[in-house]
C-alpha cells in the first residue's frame, strides 16, 4: 500500500486509498502538473514480478487508452517506477451501479433504460475501435453525482481484428455469456448478453442465475431458461422485458447483432414503453438447449477456476477458485460407460507407443545426417570452443573505439548508417551479431552508426513568456497549443510547463502544449453591508481577502455597529489578499440645541411669549410686563429650529433657529 504523500513520476501525489482488489489498489491522487484530481490504479507488489499479471495490467491501459467517450472512464497516463506499475485515469465522483442497485433495490423502467443507453453508448464506442470489454457488470459501471454513467475497468478487454477472440479468462460469472462460459470464445454480442443481465438486475434487484459455485452459475447460463423479469417486476413495461429477453438469448444469432440495434430499441422504449415492437428471431432446432459434453464441462471448470470476481470490490477484480460441481449436475451432464473407459485406455497406450517410436526414429535420423555432414566432428573436445570469441557490447561507443575493440579481437568490421533516437551522432546504435553471442575469428560484425536523431528535442521554455516560448518552439520545428491555468507561483503570461516535457524527442511538426499562467485567480468582493465588524472579517477571509481600514460614521438608516459601506464595492473582482475598507455605523446622531433672544414689551399691557419646536411641542412660555425687557432662553432642545409666537398687548409669530450647545 502506498502512503499518502507518495509521489509517482514526480507528478502524481497520492492523497487517499479509495479501493482494493485482487490484483491492484486504487488511489486518489493530485496531478500537480495539470492541477486536477485523478485516480491511480497500482498493481499489487505480489504480482509486479509476474509478467503474466504485468502484461494483463498494461493491457487494460492499452485497451482503454484509445477510447475517448463521455460514457467511458478516460485513461490519462500509464507508467512504472521502482517496480510499481500504475495507470492514471479519470476519477469519478459517485458510486458503482452495484451499490446504487443495493441501496434502491429495483429501479424504475425509465432509470433502467437511461442507464442502459449510456452504458450501450460507451460499449458501442469501444466496439467501433475493435475492443470487446468481456466483463460488463454493475461493479464496472460508475454513476457520477451529476447522473452521468461511465463504463470502467477494461482489465480483461481484448482488441480484435476479426469478429471473435478467445478469452484467457471469462468475465464475472453472474454476467458471462453462454459462449464465454462454454469455450471462452466471445464476440461483440457477448457484451450485449452481459448488458442484458445487468438490465435484468436493475429491473428486478437481483441476478437471474445464482449458485454455490462459479461452475453451477456458468451451467445455468448454458442450460437454464432465462427467467422472466416481469415475474419479479410486475409493472415492467413489455418493451423493456422483451429487450432484456432478446439481449440474453442463448444463441448469439438471436440477440441484437450490435449495440446500434439495441440502442434503437432502448430509445423507442422510452417513447412507447408499452408497445410490443421487439423483433426476436424464431428458435430453430440448432438453438435448443444441449447437454454439456464431458470435454466442454472440463473446459468450463478450467475457465471457472481462473475467474476473477469480487462482487463487493468497486476498484478491481478479486481472484477466487470455483467450488466443486454438485454431484447431481455432474451426473446429469456426463454419461460415460465402462466400455468407453477401456477404449480410452487402449487409445492412450497406442498414442504413447507412437510417440516413443517417433522419438527413436528422429534420433536415428539426426545421427545419420550428423555423421554425413560432419556435425559431430570434434565432439567431446574444446577445439571449436577455444577458437570462438564472445562478442562484447559496443553499443554506445564511438565508431573508432568500437572498431578498435573488435579488430583487436581478430574480427572484421563493416559499418552502416541510420538515424537513432537513443544515440548521438557517431555512436554505435546497434551491432549484429548482438553482444554475448559466440563467433569464429575473422567473422564480420556489422555496426550501425548513428547519424543522430531525426526527431526534435523539446526545448525548455519554462519561465518564458507565452510569446517567447511559442517563438522558440516554432523555431525548433514544432507546433504549439496553448492552455491557461491560474497560478499563485507563476506570473501572468509565463509558461508553467510543457507537455511533452522539455527534453522529450518528437517528430517534426509535432504539437507541444504550453501551460501558461493566468496569474492569481481573481476573487469577487462579497457584500458586507449590515454585517458586524467580526462578520465582515470572516466573510472576507472566506473570499481570500483581508480587512483593511475600519472607520465610523452616523447613520439614520443603519443601526449602530453594522457596516454602512465598503471599498472596493460589492461584486468587483480583485486579487486574493487585497484589503477591503469598511465604515461602521455609530447610529443616529443625537445633537442638543439652545435658544436665547432678548425681547422688549413696548405696549401698555402684558405680552405672553410661547416657544415651540418643529413638531409643535411647546418648549416654554414667558409673560413680559408692559414696558419691560427680558431674555428668553431654553436649552437641550432636540430640533434645530422652531416657532416663537406672542399675544396680549401685541400678537404675532416668527420662525427661529436654534444654536448647537
């Protein structure tokens, strides 16, 4: 198991283990070159020294790498490092179809059709590339959080140049086709059968065939009638039931002949689910269920013994050996009498005798011809051995050095020239015979001298501006594709990396992708109005901004302690870390006013003076006697103006202004 923080290819950082299977572990990783999350499938150490498993593991990447389709999990990269073999792939946020079925039980027919259409489209894309999946099952179908369905795990997929291929392993037994269980030969229609079984499971919540051993299940695929899905899902539309029925016919000739045919019926079933429009080829005698022969049963046991199946693992396949065939099934399938056993024993004796006779005749013929042509001359002596020379390895040496080495050993040298991607000009790229072989003295050794590579070495343009890097690459004979990415470490317009990397060798006019920095990604200023100072500070931190200057001011509309305004304003895009200034309300302004005025009563009667504020509230009343002079004054008035009126010996009124205290 890889620990979190482990780097592969100095690029992929392991962040979590997300699954374990029989052959490999699957991790989530961070691709630091492209700044994205990926899935990394790593072959288990137990198998990394077995070339059979290594070859199978690499085959998955090779099978799926050329498949680009929205309904197939993409393969990004494949590599090996320090004995670890790994595949880098798209990581899908979601669950397997198996988990989805287990949680929901039966799916409604619309979900069945929708999922089946997406799976069929992915498989159709593979078939058009000549790839048979061979292991279609719910565990290998992912449903993302946004509802997109993707087919994954091409671990036993096979590229084909004809219509059939022999499988080294069957797929998972509950979903394997009869022909795959019988003799390992599969066609594109085998994937259609497996998808039909998956549709049955979606519609009913269970697989059609189950048993105590893989052999028992495989025999049911071969001999048992396919159960009706409507027996469990009574509300299943007739079109969906007949699509499942046609896809799972025992005979490939009676199934859909390609995914295109299946997709046509699935799409029609969405529109008219209750219409019986499925055309099923009539049964003929050759298609009827047959008793399994002994040889076929042994083949099934052999194939089933190699099954790799783990219904509970989502990341990969687990190996499991098939149990013994139940006695009743074995008895029913085999009918061998004692006479037949005796016959087989006689045949074995005759065969062994024939082989021994053939070996004796071959030895005699070799001796006769060897004697005639002198093959055994000097046999038992070391005369020829001492006259032969073991060739040294001179690849990578200069032409002069290689010639000197070989001629000093008594050998003749001829040279030819050829381009080489691995050796510099003037160096030996190949030798014939190869190093380690024994040759006679005076033998001729042919050296291929490198004229250099006809490929172009990708220049290192990291850190250059986009224009400068483009000019450099085009000047080297390469074409340029530019992609942009935000970066907190690289200035805007500067090249972060290239793909392929610097130093890689490419054919002329090959494309190099420049990853150019867009600078730090701008962030949007949030609205802070009405927040407290602490709330505003938290909101700015969440937006990767900082709190700047804080000032205060009176406000008739914003309560005390809340933000009145901000700068920069809401909605602007600014660089992360920029300070945002705010103004905090002090509440309404509460100023006090005073009034003071001298008045003289020049009449012969008393005069009454009344002072009111703007709201009409009487602030004070004064009576001034005839011929008297008085100062009228009031303090702590709440308004800035009012009215002074008088009556008695004289009457009238006037507006007055109050002064701040």
